[in-house]
């Protein structure tokens, strides 16, 4: 993320009563069981909480006019555009309740939380572990861009430590009620925030009705006090495509730092570690929330400006890889992309 996070301009109207915050007028609205909106929602997947800048590269000295290529950065991109997907006739769901953080919940900036919805499979298909939850276009805070759906029995207790989650359900049959949980982080941005996701089945078809979350963020953290807190664009250390970074989200309390990331394959990983007394070093572990053995090491060092980090992350086979993280796309392009990507010669215009 950025020193000052940048988000798409929202067209939502906020009405605050003495007791709660109501949804914006054109946001989808649902209530328990019977009053789920019938209006379809379409969305185009894009990067979470990051601008999509173009970086003008060094032009050639050719006297001809040139096309200047751009570097496009997308955080954990999905392999499809949701609004172009066919709507499934067999997959339907009814939202029964917000189990955690109901609409209008008030959070501090850069706060990690587990968002859980209780839903009923009201379609005719059996859901499985190949179903996805895909971030839609009007989101103003983080969450999985393209995550594997994790279904749990009602009221399953989920924690912050690696291995603290039970094994998710293998399938959800029609008529069954389950909890769907994802890891989310509020932005360092005061005011009303919304995030919307579409569910996509194993045949590449989307559910007609989305899931969403609406919160109020109180205040902002000054840039010089952020430390590790917030979201970062980070190269996926186990893929050879640094132009498609993933997102790390951190929250620090005293010297303990917790975090999460969804890797390029949509798998959720938790992060837990301690920082040095000067907060510049993060020494910790990462691993799946339902992993039954300890985590895998990572070692990260924050820049003095607090806008970048570099470090080393190990794989389960002890393969060591380098990582680079930046708060915003501009800094990621400048400091984390290989030199050959940033200095590619532009292509001359053919006559």
C-alpha cells in the first residue's frame, strides 16, 4: 500500500443514525433470509487499494515517433473479469447473517480482522474447495483478490496463529448452512469503507448475488508512525513474474506483528513474528491457518522511511528467495521491479 492509501472514488451516500450506519443507497442490501436483493451485481476485478499507474520508460533516440510502453501492476490478478462471466443457474446462496463485523462496525485504521458470513446453499450444486471468492471493483479496503473459499461449520472458532484453524469442509451440499470466513484489513483512511466480493464456482461461473462488508474507520495513523502497519505490494517470491505482486497485510502491537497474505494460487497464509526494538526488523514465520506443523521462516527489514522493505523468505523445502515490498505501486515499480523491465526500449511506430 501507500504512505497515503489511494482508492477508487466512491459514489456512495452515507447516512448515520444514532444507532448505526446504513448502507449507501446503491450498495447491495441484504437482511436475514428473506430480503436478499434481487438486483444482479457485476464487477471488474482490479488491484486492491492501489492505483494502476503507468510508468513512462526511457525513450529511444530514434528520430521516429515512438510508442512508449507502460508497466502495469496488478495485485494478485484474477485470470478473468467477473462481469464477463456467465451467471450460474445452479449456484445460489442466501446470506443469513453477518457473524462478525456487521455493516456499520467501527474499526481503527490498519486493523486486521476476520470477516465471517453465515450463508445457506440455496442452489442445486454442491460447493467444493475449488470455489473462489473474488474481489470486485468498488472495494476501498483489502481482502482476497482471488482466494480459495474456506467453508466451516457454524460457530467454528478461528484464531490468528498458524495452524489454529481446523481443516475446512470439503463440500457444502444444497440446503446446508455454513460460515464463510476471509482475512481482511481496514485501510489507513478515515470514513466510510466498502468491500464487495463475488463467488465463482469450479466451472468459472459467478454467483448472481455478491457478499460485501461495510465499515467505518475512525482516524488515520500518521505516516511516520505506521511502521509495519498497513498493506504492501510484494513480489511473489516463488513465481518468476514480479509484475503481478501479492499483498501482505500487517498489524503491530507492541513488538508482536501479525499479518496475512493470499498467494498467487489463492491460498491463505498467516504471518506471525516479533520486531526489533527499533521496529525495523521483522523476524517471523508464515504458514497456512490449518497447517498442522510449525511455520516457515521469513526475515524482513523496513527502510528508514517506512515505505519499503526487503528480506528473505524460505519455502517448505528450505529454498531461500528474496522479497521486496512497497506501500504503493509507484514505489514498487521503482524499487522492486528488475531493471530490464523498467528500462525496456520503446517500440518505434511503423510508417
